């Protein structure tokens, strides 16, 4: 009788499962090492690294010859091994590659804008031809021409408004609306100038309204291009209808300047200001030049003065309004453009003196300069660049006042006096801009001074008697004052280093000595007769030169910081004084005056020589005492 045997376990199956578990364990350990390396790399590139995946322990599978082992039991721990967090693969950083630059004609909207601008120009020329050439040829009738132009312009504006809301219709809408508004403006000009249906003041008011309506639409569409096309189209073609430059044309252009100003408030439309200002300014300048050359009626001159004043007032008012606190155009490029617009608007007022007399011009420029300089000083809330523009324009008006109000001989001392005033104000206020204005006046005055008092006038008594006198003496005194104030302002405003101050004063000293010499010789010629005054003036000038040299040498002994500069200047002046004494005074001067000059110069040389000998002796004595103390 046999006993049934127990179920047998396949050892090959157990061995295979054990080998597979070992292989999976090795792979998991290798994966854990790779994840640790990846975590280190991600941390070095400042990228948050995910938590590393730790492989689950793999249970060893014992091999028993006989045991009720379930075959799938060793694989059960592998069901729990899964990554805790997905780790993205590391990729090298990518850099944007610049796209190839397209030609200008392939850029978006360029061709359409060019075609639209050309269409505006051609259509407006057609409107002008309808109004002018048809009238000259007798085609149609005046009512039909004006009515046809108005209807065409209105239809263009209507079409532009309808097209604007459609996809891709912005460029075409701007061109249509600009053509329509400019055509309406030109139609009003023709109705007033060519046919006389509307009086000029009323026509200017109507043109003002048309320009304002066009710019209002530009503001609504936020399009500076629309405003520019309206302004330029109307301004360029208006002279064709008025048959050249006239006061009527200036009135219509002024309507454009004032009507389109509101569009710039709160917006950085920097080109519109110049576009609306330049046409009326050019028309006024041409009219002023024609009046001054052809000498037309005085009534026209008065009207030009009034027109120039109104344009300048509107220009400064618009610039102040645009740059007031809180406006986007206060600073930056737009603010600079508004300041430039004001400067351009003031050009006719600066030129209108050509059609006035000297007294009227001086009064006009004096009032203008005073008002502008006062505004620049008082309007502190305004940006600095606008205040500089006001100050520079006011200074120009003041300079023109000096040229217009003074006689030819008094222009130089007057300009130098104004320069001294500006330099004094710069010292008081610490303003470098005012210093620049004073320097400009001093430079212009100095050039005029050297022209009226050339060095040749100091060489002979005849030349001195012909060119020198009381006015040149006054000019010399103002030149001395302006030069001293200039150097003092440079030193006080810290425009140069303190170590170079002595060089600056020494250089200025030579200029002062030239002016002193001119003043002395001019005074001598004015007080005495030409020969005696010339001799006395030069003798005193030689003594003054030597006194200046002595002062520089003595100051060099007492001022160790600038001793080298003072010593060099003193020795140069001493050489110049001695050379003048022997080369010029000895040959030109005569009598007691020459003897006095030699005596004074000799005594001063002895004095300064003795002073230097004592200083060097004292220095040697101190060195000897110091050396014996060391022993």
C-alpha cells in the first residue's frame, strides 16, 4: 500500500524569481544614485529640486527545499515601489535669436501709410485746382466750385468715420478724414479770399472751428498722424489760395496754431506743436523781411508787430500749459519739443524790430526781455528746460535792446554792464545758467571792445587821438569789471578746482592790465591834448604794470600754495614792464614824464629785490638753525 506524496516546488521557478528580484533591486539603487546627481545639478542652477526618490527595500527570497511558498509572494514588495514625484528632464537654457531685419517696405503698414499720405496730397491738390484753376479758366460757377469742394470734403470725412471701425481700416480712415478736414479748411479760405463771400475775420473763425473739429477727431482716435495731416495739408496749400504771403494768410495760419493746441494737453504729441507753429512763423518772417526791404506802409508794420506779439504770446502760453505740473509732456523729449516750439514762436517778435525805428525797437525789446526774464525767475513750478528757454529768449531780447537803444559808441559798455549784472545775479543765486548768460554777454562785449579799442590805437599819439576818448575809457572800465566778475563767478561757483584758481586770476590779470592801459591812455587823451595825454597815459600805465608785478611777487612770498604761479606771473609782468620802459617809453615818451616812469620802476625793482633777498636770507638762517639743532 503506498502513501500519497506532498506537492513538489519547482526550484527553477524559485531561482528565476530570486534573480529577477535582485536585478530589480540593482536598477532601483542605480536610479536613486542618478536622482541624487540630478538634485545636485538642479540646486547649482537655482532651480528647486524635487525630493529624491528612495528605492524601497527588496526582500530577499529564501530558498527552501520544501516549504509552502506562494510563488508570487517575493514580488509583492515591488508593487509599492513608484516615484514619489515626477522629475522633469534638465534642458540647456535657450536664448532668443534675433529675427532678420526686414526692409522698410516690408514692414507692417509702411506701404499703406505711404500710399495714404500720397492720396491725401494728391486729393488736396485736386481741391485747390478745383477752387483756383477752375476759377481762372471759367469752368463751372463760383457757387458750384465752393459747394462741390464742401460736399467732397464732407463725404471724405463721413467715409473715414465709417471705415475706421472696420478691420484694417485705421490707415485709410485717417487719410480720408485728414483730406476732408483740410479740404473744408481750404474751401473756407477760397470763399473768403477768392470770392469775398465771407469777411476775413468770420472766415478765420470758421477755419478755427474746422481745424478744432479735425483735431478733436484725432484726439478721439488717438492719432497724431491725423492731426499732422490736417495741419500740414491746410498750411502748405493755403498760400496758393491767398496768392502768397499776406496778413490774411497769417490770420488763417494763426487759426491753425491756436485751434490745434488743445490736442497736446495730456499727450506726448511732440511733432504737432512744431507743425502748427512753423507755418505761421515762416509766413511772419517772410512778411517782416518784405516790409523791411521794400519799405511798405507804416500801418502794415504795426500789424506785423501785433501779429508777432500775438504768436509769441500764444507760443509761451501753450508751452506753459503743456508743461504744467502733472502733464506727461512736462519732462523728456516731449517737454524739450514744447520748449523748442515756444522758442520758434518768438522768432518773429525778435525780428520785428527791422520794421520799426530805433526807439520803438528798444522799447519793444526791453519790455519783452523784462517780461520773459521775470517769468523765468518767478515760474519755479515749471520744468527747468522751459525756464531756460524763457531766460535765453529774454536775454536775446535784452541784447537786441542794447543794440537798438544805444548809440554805436555806447553799445559795448552797455552790453558789458548787462553782463556784469547777470554775473552778479549768478553769484547771488548760485545759478550756472545765469552765469552762462552773463558769460555770453561778456564775450560779445569783449569782442566789441577789442574792435573799438584795438592795440594799434595805443602805438602812436595820432592813432590814440583818433580812436580813444571818454567812451573808450568807459568801455575799458566796464571791461575790467566784467572780467573780474567773470573770474570771481567761476571761482565761487566751483567751476574749476581751487588749485587752478591762481592760474585763472593770473590769466585774467593780463587782460585787466590791457584794459587799464587803454583806460589810462584814453583818459590822458581826453584830459590833455593828444601828444601830452598819450605820454602821460603810457607813463602811468608802465608804473601800474610794475605795481602789479610787485604785488604778484610779494603775494608769492606770503602764499606758499600758489607761490609758483604768482612768481611766474610777477616775473612775466616785471619783464614786460621793463621791456615797455626801454623799448617803447624810451623811444616814444620824452621829458619829465619819462624820467618819473624810470624812477618809479627802478624803486619798485629795488623794493621787490630787497624783499626777496630778506626772504631767502631768512630761509637760509632757518635751515642752518635746523641743521645745528639736529647735531
